[in-house]
C-alpha cells in the first residue's frame, strides 16, 4: 500500500472527513527511493508524519475556523524518523546511543538472540545470567562465547524470569505460532475508548496561534516512542512537561533529541512528596502520556481511572495516552520491551536481513533493526488526538 492509499485508509478508519484529507494533504517525492528497505518504511514515515500534522491542522480548524495545507516530502520524513542521528550540540554530533554490547548474538543450535543493554541494570542483569563480571572491559566476543552455551529460547526465558530485556529472533511464522501473537490476533495496534462524560469545550476562537496552544501535557515516557509522541505535541504548540526520575538512568544521546520543545522536571515516585506533586500536576493536565511497563504507574495510583478521579471536578476532559511494547493482552503483556526487541521477536528483523542478503547475493545477513516502529506508533497516536473534545483513553502499542 503506497502513501496516499495508506493515508486515506488510516484517516477514514477514524471517521474523519475525507474531503479535508483530499484538500489539505500533499505527499511529495518517491518513497521507494527515499530509503533502501524491503519494507515500505518511507511510505510509513511520510504517511504518519503527514497525518499527524494534518490532525493538528484539522484540530486548529475546529478551534479557530482557519484551514491550512500540509505538505510532506518523503525524504524529509525519513530524516525526521532518524532525527536522533543528525542533530549537533555546539557543532558536535551526538555520542553513540547504544551500549557497546547491545545487539544480536548467535546462540547454540543456530539461533539468535538480541540483548538490550542501554540501561545499566539491564546490562548487569544479562551479564549476571552469563556469569560475566560487569566491567567496562567486557567485549562482544566474551558475550558471544557465553551465549553459545544457551539456546535462544532458553536464554529468553531466563532473562524474562529476572525482568531483563532479551528476546530470541523469530521469523514471521515462528512469531505467529507464539501464544502472544495468537492473543493479539484480533486486536488493533491502536484504539480509542471513552472513559467519562465531560462538557464539550467552546471550539471557535481566533486567539489560538498554534493547534495545541493552551494544552497541558504530562509526558512520563522514556527512550523513543513515548518521548517522540510528546515531542510531536510540543511541536504543535502544547505545553509539554517531561517528568523523569532521579532514580532512573538517562540516555543523553537520545534525550537531547526527543526532549525538543519540552520542559523537564524530576520527581521521585518512591517518595510521598514526589507522588503528591505528580497528583497535583496530573490534576491540571489535558493529556497524560505514559509508556512505562503495563501496571508500573497504575501500582502507584496513576492508572486511567485514577487520572479520571484527579480531573473529574474541573469541567474539562483528559486524554490518557498509553503505549506498550507487546500489547495489552496475552502472556507477554507485562514484559519489558523496546522497538528493536519487538522487531527481533516478531519477524521484522530477520525478514529485512534475508531480503537484503537475497538482493545483494551475499550470505552475510545484516541483522540491524529497521527505523519504523519507534516513530510510527506516536504519530498514529497524534492523528487521534483531534478527538480531545471528549474524555477518552488512547492505547497505542508498537506491535504490528
């Protein structure tokens, strides 16, 4: 499906006016030439960037009566999908975003497993399983030698028992046979449900200069998909406050890019004062965006219904936007995950590698993740934010 058809399909699935899409969205360039991939990554980039901007333009029209056009070049969309690799600070490029031992390794029996070691506690947990002392001198060769004593599935299971991030590489067919894939078979990757009744706010005014001007957003997310979602809202004029914790390690190379346009604060949610301050902030938020592991914030009193209670007496609604890696149902729903791990476990990673090897005629299969998942989910979420005149919950999962 090419960009125009994909855009029409997504837009109409939300029961949004087709005439607005046809009149105001212009997609330029040839996506097939924008990036080398067996998947239509450029189409996905161009479509989701375009629709998120069009949703902002449509919301601006609903609030002000002013119409605007949206034009997206495929090449520009791909650059935006990889923006963390192109920014500079004081003329210098960012440092490497990944830990040196993060990545894919061969396992016993010709399998593969992907390790996610960007956070120190994840790195140490995986090295503990492999009985390797966690020092800066650890090499990929050491990790590879240790992993050859494990099958991919055995190591995945051992990591999950300890709440650590590692997943076996699967084909599409192998993924389809897992209990998690079967549990998600008839569930959409993103859905909306109404969570309360509130008055519809006044829509027509000439005071708004930006589509989301005056909208307060609390962004409790980390790494990529969630922070990119918050960054999109900030780009369209929302007042976005990124809430981080002094107890959690940062990712400076990524944080500098995904925090564009946001203010930032730190709250210790293990303390009474930190929890009380977050309740105060949540009570004033128009959008509560969170991408922690399912149940993590709910266990601290910040589930959807908790947010409803905190905002119920103020006369306006709230959007609770929740993102997760593996879906809200099934045996994997509580597992930690990141986009590269989802791609490895669900078949995208190996399918791209095999297609590249076939195209180039080489047996050296590159096992790098694609760029699409981390950016696609938040932009699809942004399209749906034009429904913010009612109180709704938005659940956006990165899993296709």
